[in-house]
C-alpha cells in the first residue's frame, strides 16, 4: 500500500514536470542551416510568433482584492502585481537575426 502511494506521487510529479516543459526550447533546437528555403521562411515566422507570445506573457498584470475577518475585526486587501514571463525573448530574437542572415545569403526576404 505504501509503495502504491509513492509510485502515484512520483508519477504525479513527473507529469507535472512534463506539463511545465514549454515548447519554446524546441524551436531553438532546430538547425536553420539545413532547412529548405520554404522551411526556413516558415521557421522565421514561427520565431516571430514565439517572440510575440513571450512579450504578451511578460506584459500581463494582475489586480487582486481580498477581504477577511478574524478575532480582532475585518480586514481588506488590495494588490497589483506585474506578470513575470517564463521565457527570454532575447534568445529568440538572436535566433531570428541568424535566420534573417541565412535568408539573405539565399537571396530571400521575409
């Protein structure tokens, strides 16, 4: 019985870690030098989309209002927080520059 609980806990943690893994790194793992012209153009536009997603994630703000009561009385709270992005657009931008140079070498313009 104890082993079953441990196995279920371990499986839950593994699923959580797998679920938290983003696909942003997958796009950086691709090698643009071996791509066809059409695939390279598509890759360039995918990088643009990922950069835009990353910018939207870091621009989010949240507002919270809360109330509560305890033994001494009633409390009221108000908070504003700036979202913290979980991606670094600088890596994506640098790859986009590299891809743009590769496109120029091939005589293509995005």
